[in-house]
């Protein structure tokens, strides 16, 4: 068995692990804002409306990403959401992401954009509603990209 075959077989599962862990970490931000768990120091700086909006986006979006439901649409929306968050909250504090603490926002934006383009990977609830011809095309694209 060559490495390309091994990599092509592992890709959907690695993608699923990336999706699930990213969703869980993102969901945690929403949980902290909406439910107060885990408690975040200094989390009362946003207005109540902004806190509810951002918490709902993070909690619901993270949950949908974890289960792999509507991954393309949700990933695209969350990618834009994180880009806006970066430019609203971090960029005004300085140019360099290391100094303005915007690295997580940038990383989330690009991971969500990747998930929107690549799909959910294995173990996704969305696969139950994916038409067979779309799934076949996705597998062909993964095979082509892996070689």
C-alpha cells in the first residue's frame, strides 16, 4: 500500500476530527457567553444584545459543525463572522495578530472556510441528506486533491 492510498483513505476521518474539535472549541465560547460555563474572566465587556448574538452564533454554529449538519453553509457564515470579529475587535488594537490577540479569530475564519469548501468529512449527520451524486463528486474531488 502506498502513501497516497493511505492518505486518501484517512482524509475523511482527519477532516471529521478537525471539524469536531473546531466545533467543540467554538461551542465552548458560546457556552461561556450564554450559560456562564466555563466562567471567562472579563466577559462582561460587551452589550447584552451583542453578547446574546455572539453567544448564539458560537453555540449554535459550533453545535452544527460538531454534528456535521449544514457544514458548508454554517462554515461559510462562521468564517465571515470570525473575519468581522477580527476586524472589529482585534485589528484596531494593532497590525500584528500576535500583538492584537487576533490569532484565534483568524485561525477560526480559515478553518471554517476550509470546512465550507471541503465538506464535513466522515461521521456527519449531513451525509444522511446528501444526494448520492453529490457524495460521489466529493469523493472524486478528495481523490484528485490527495494525489
